C-alpha cells in the first residue's frame, strides 16, 4: 500500500477505539484479516500502486482465493447453524445440459469404456468446464482496459512458455467452499408481480428490483453494516429463470438461440444475431451492493450471471473476478432450491461446493449441495 493510501496513525487509533466500544474488528491494513467484522466500502478502498482503479487486491501479494478468504472457520461454523432439518438439494445440472452450450462452447461427450466384459467398466469424459453448471475462476476474465487478471496475473501466467499456477482453480479446491447461501428468487417474484421477460433475451435486473424481491421474501438485502440481513462471507444466488425457460422451450428453438453470435452485434459474417441473456444489470448501485456486501461468491442460473451483452463500457465480470476476486457461478440449477425455500419460507441455508483440483485450471464444475 502506498504511503498516501495508508490510514493515518490518528485515524487508526480512532478506529481502534470505535472497534473497542462496538466489539468490531475493522480491516485497516493490507493484508486484511479475513476474520474482520468491518471492511471498506467500494468508495473507501485503499489505492494499490500499479493496480487498476476500484481494485480490491487486499489479501496479500500471493493470494489466489480472493473473497473466498472470508470463508473462515468462524464463519463456516456459524453458517452450519443453518442446518436444521437435514434436507439436501443438488445445485448441479446434468453434465450434458445444456445440450447446445452458449458462446460456441463444446458439448459434453461421455463414453463408457469396457475393461472386462460384464464385470468392469470405466467412464471417459470430454468437456468444456464452462459449457454447463460452473464456477468462473480468476483466470477466466480479465480487467479489459489493463488486460490484468486477479491480483496482477496476466495472460503470460496462463498460457505460453512462462505459464504458471497463479490464480489456478486448484487454490479454491485446496481451500474448500462452504458457508451460508442466500437465494433471491427473482424469477418467482417476477411471476408473482406480472413482470414478463424471456431469460433468453437481454433483460437487466436492477438493484432496486432485487431489493424489492428480497423484501417480498422477507429479506433486507443490504449488508448488515447498513442495517440489512446480508452477512460478510455469504454466498449469493440469483434465480433469473434460465433453467426454467430451458426446460420449457423446444429443443430446436433453444439450440438456435444458443448458437447466436458472440460479439455485441452478433456474427455479421454468418448473419446471426448476438447472444442475449437476462442477468444482473451493469449499474453503479448494483456494483456498490455487490462489493459492499462482501459476498464470498455470487452465482445464478443464467449463462452469464450479468445481463448480456453489456450496454455499458464495462462488464460485471471485470469487477467481480479481476478487480475484487469474487467467484462467479453460472447456470446453477436453482429450480428445486427455489421450491424448497418457498415451501419452508427460508431463503438462507448451508451450501458446500467442491471445485475440481486441477493445477492451473481456469474454471470448474461446482459439485454443490444446499443443506437445510
């Protein structure tokens, strides 16, 4: 941290006194203590020399966990109190869903290999880990203006003769993922309120819409530091309706929609329109909320989590992955989870995920389970 960005001695002392009086522990100096109870807002982030603006590389020079650091033993133990009745809900789509992946990704191939006729068999998989239910790892999407991935990782660290394991998905696997999950069933809220949209088309879900959705569920989605119900280290899930729509659309229609072009104008050469998906909006208020809540990770059922294509000069992916080190989950199966939450009138639960232990991996299947 530069001298200019360091809190003054007087400021530190004042914060220490406030912490003593309020039983808090404020993260003041880098590397942050992940067990802190107060973290800076987006507007209060320290300036890190040589790093992009709005950067929150606050866990140390060699950190590749990002906000997964918030999943400390203390928080995981607290989250385990969400387990009351023991019901378990899988959050994983079958590996062959979607049958035609978006963004030109490869379809899943499964072969059964016979070792001994009628006695012993093996499996052989060929897949793109981002064709279906997935975690976007920190090697997936850079901060575009600087071509920088999380914590000063660059393309030469990922591919080529100087490639190494910086920001590889195996770091997440070594750490493990478990904590308190929070579901915002925006699709269910939209049905209830008569809000009509096609998850296969561009539809930005604003902070205000999510806030009203939360109130309808009995949740104040502001962080606890602002008087809300979101706890530091929560794992956010947003159901926008992609899986519901996938299951309802005819196969030929959803295949054609999945094959739309990649660029903002589609594939001009092929005459195809662009990929278009519902998801969270690119807006300052939503960015502030995603940052200031200090989620350990965010996820949704949509192919891109954020509305696609962006209509702004940035993508939420840049902020979440590259600038803040916050994992993004996409195409999670939240259908049964939403039904279970509604039946129980409970929108928080314990959640576990076991990312693949692939040294240097870009992304992973989630292998996730919610437990009530």
